[in-house]
C-alpha cells in the first residue's frame, strides 16, 4: 500500500516482499529483526522456528534464519541490522558497528544500549538518545534515531528497505528527509497502528511547515 508517493508499506511476510526484487535493488536496508526476547513481537516473516510466547495468543517471536539474511544481502547493497550481536553467525566482519546509548539508569531492568551491525567500512559510532515514553511496540525506536541513521549512512536518492516495520519510526524519518522506502510488517495490528502513527506525525509536520 502506498502511504505516500515515496513510502510503500505492505502487511506481508518479508520473504515474499524480497522475492519480488532483483539483486542489489535497494541501496540500504535498515532492519530490526526479532531475536527472541519473548515479548509481544511478530516477525516480518518465515514460518519456521516458531516460539509461542503466551498461551492463547497466536503471536510468535520468530528469530530469522540464514535464508532471511541471504535474501537481505541479495536485495540490498548495504545493511544496518539492529540486534546484530545476536546474528553474528550470519554476518561478515565489520568495524562499523553502531551503539545506541539509551541514556537510562543502570538500575533499570531495560538494556542500557542496543547494537547494530553495519556493512559500512566506517569507524564505529555511538548515538545517544532517550527511549520514547509513548510506545506501542516492544522494540520501538525514536524517529530521530532513524533520521540520524539516514543522514549518516544514506545518500540522496537511495532506495531504503525495512523488513520489520514495527512502530513505523523509519517511515516517518524517510518521509521527513525525502527518501524512498519499501517496507513490510507481518502483524496486522502493528501495521495499522504504524499507519495511524505515520498519518498523525506527517499531518503535524504539514501543520508545522504551514
């Protein structure tokens, strides 16, 4: 579904999405796959390795297999993969890791940072930003984090891919900066919530610019 002329997001399995595109079609993939935290998470796809997380709910935390990463590397020239430290067996050597410092107190139960693998031959970077208070997705990341990623790792005119849309922060950042985004989210509830958030945020942006 076209959210704008440059933002297209579908409610489908990510493997089906990637299968439609030729090699190296996307300039940059920025993805946040599930890695087994056993919260209310839906994967972008793949029906194997299912872990039922709550009795009575048909929600699964699906850790991507090698097939997913093979497809991701096939369709994209460069990648930023959140939680890359959980998927090192599928990744090549990189010196360009990113650390997101959440600026939260050590005594809190949440992780104080998250790590992202990048395929870029760049120095490792740290981005500091507080986690947003109003979230509806367990791994929701700030819009400004994605804005920073695009400003530092994408070039004007790049085609961006996201295989696990989640809360839709990347869609808002791509819209703000004028990037073309192709993305998918398998869970219909998250898809609808992300679409609603996108419309609200972009409407507010138009008001601010008026």
